[in-house]
């Protein structure tokens, strides 16, 4: 058991021999003790991006030099549009050019893009090497760094090429959130808000009551949001690691959101912005299916808007916008034999995965993209 400061909090992901801890607190990134008890290796590679590297790479390198004889650094271009084969290959090139072996530990220092790519590289290099998540965005701390989903994008669909591969630890340093641009903070709040409708309506009420503190980056509010989000995700992942059933509820808003990202071009909208808008669409679909009332939809829409997120979908095709959305959503990983599967709210605090008639989905898309 590693020694951490008393003010840190921990959440355990229980997956038998693949179990690991999420450590949450302030000042963790540059503390050597944050990395105690991890696999020992001669070499480590920090994978980061050109935005994060100048802020935090040197502190992480210094901390890791007490655990590894050689700490390499690779800074990739920043942005969702770079989550592709070319930049994944750059990770493998660096590892091979420096003679790294199967004990080498990878450290993902960045947001969801870096975490996903580094995890996929770790899953693939020499058939699997250890990796550690050091997420630097709120979205990554509450969602993408936890649970072992790793992937890159394909031009036809988001996260279409990847693997389930768990990190050996997640280090959530709340201090790094101070450097986030406002829209990145809002993007992260989308994934925090998500956990309310699908699993914990008390959390949704807490977010509504504490939204101003979250937007102001008050440490106590951020710590609670990160910890509770990780607890919910840990419970789901521990039950359904490979998304055979329950874990799919974590994709609330993502079927619509991924269509927005693919249709707009990766990077045009932040992932969290697309998910925020996608949750409004999914909530309205839930209402049209008779599962929740209109007041619930409006409550969620107001909160998403207050968090600084878009609630009106973009027009992807002037001739047949809903048709374009449907075509993109048929490429979603949850689709079965061409039938789109949506995460819907089956009553407040409960989610389900189900299909819906194309005509009804078209109505929802038209309502969310052409009004307000």
C-alpha cells in the first residue's frame, strides 16, 4: 500500500488481478510517493501533448526519476483530430527507437485523447505493458481515465479501433484543473452531470446546488464531483468490465454526441460539448418513448445549459439533417445489425438501452437541431 497524504481520497476498482486505485487530491502529480508501489522498470515513457507538456511534464519527470532510471517524454499534437493511427504509431516509434522492453511503464499525462491513445499503445506494445493514468482535465478525471476503455478514432466512427485494458493506477491531481480553459471545464461537467440521470438523482441535485462552486473551481466541490463520479463508474465497471450489459448506460448522450463529433469533424466540438447536447437529445427521446416527463427533460436541459454546454444540435446536412445523424449513429458500437441502440432514462436515476423507431428519432433530432 502506497503512502499518501491524509487529505487524499481513494476509490477502488475491483477487477480481481486487474484491480487498481484512483487517488484523488491536491499536489499529487509531482510527488514521488504518488507512484510508489507501481511496477518497477528501467524505462518509463510519458505520453502527453504540446499544451500540457510545458505545464506539467517536468514535474512528472522529476517525480518519476526516483522510480525509473530513464524517463522519456513524447508530446503529441493537441486535439481529438490527432487521435489516429499516425500519432499512435509515433508512440510505438518512440518506444522502439529507445529500446524499450515489456517492463516499460507508460504514463498518460493529459486529457481523454492522450489517455485513450496511451492506453491503446500500452495494450498493444509487446502485447501489453503497464500504464498509469495522470489525467489533466475534469472529463478525464471523472470518466475517460477510469475503466480501461482505450481506442483511436476511425474516419467513419469514434473510438472504433481499441481494446479494453486497465491502468495500474489513476492519479487525479485537482490542482491541475486550475489551468483548464473554461470550455474544457464545462466539457468535463457534462460527464459529471451524466451520472445523475443514469444512477444517482441525489448527485444531480447536488450539482444543481453547487454548480457555481464547480464553475469557480472550488477544491471541495471538485473533489466531491470527481470522487462520486469515480465511485459510480467503479461500481458499473466492476460489474461489467467489457460492456456486455450494464456498462453501456455510461454512454448516456454519447450515441447522439458521437454522431455530432463525426459529422462536424473531430475537434470541431469538444467531446463533452457533444455529450452535453447528446444528453438533451437522449432525454427528449426518453420522454417521447413515455419513460420520463417533460419537466425532467427541461430540468436536465437547464442544468446542461447553465454548465456552459450547447443544448442545440448542429445541422450536419442541410438537405436531410436527421438522415445524416441516423447514418452516423448506425456506425455506433452499440448498434446491432444496423439497429441503433440508445441509452434512455427509464425513470429518474435509472437507465436502459433500447431501440427506437427511426421516425421518432427523426422527430427528436429535428426538435433539438432546428428550434430554440
